[in-house]
C-alpha cells in the first residue's frame, strides 16, 4: 500500500495547512507532533487552521500575511472567503534617485563619417593573388 502525505505546510511561518487530498469532517490529521481534528470537510487544495483564530487574527501563508479572520475559526476549521478577508503587511519601495556622472564623448573625429558600408559591384573589387 502506498503512503502519501495528506497535507502541506507551504512555509514554516504559516499558521494554516493545505489539504493535498479531500479530507472529511472528523478526520484526525497528525502534523509535526500535533493533532488536528477537522471541523469541516476540506477539499483538496483548500486550507484549514493550525490554531484557534479570534476575529481579526492574522493568517499567514507562503510565510507572509494573506488575510485576517472575520470571525472565530477553530483549530482544524476550514479557511475560506466566508471567514477571512484579504490583508497584507505594510511595505514600501524606497525610491532611490542617483544620477551617475556622465560626460558626452568627443564625437568630432566622426564628423562626416558613416558606418554604413555600401556594397561594391564585383567589377569594382580588387582581386589579389
């Protein structure tokens, strides 16, 4: 019989787990020496809580803040758009303006010069040998 992992924690800082297969309400899932009793059916690719969340608690996935609980979510409870709202951590991109010193090159030696070579007719070419 093949053994396969039923859940995944994407990043060590995450406080939710991802179901890799359909899980049923009442299933007992063991992960890192913790036991999770599911309060809902959890479809494959959906998430459930690793801890009890109070309203307003931060939800982390991929190691970053992805949302806030809109109501209490029990450990082992389904995480969905019905009980979380999108949120992100404050961030900013620092605008750095640094002008590099630049001096235009002297182009006088190229005055009246062209870089386009015109093809020569075969009778104009010198044959040496």
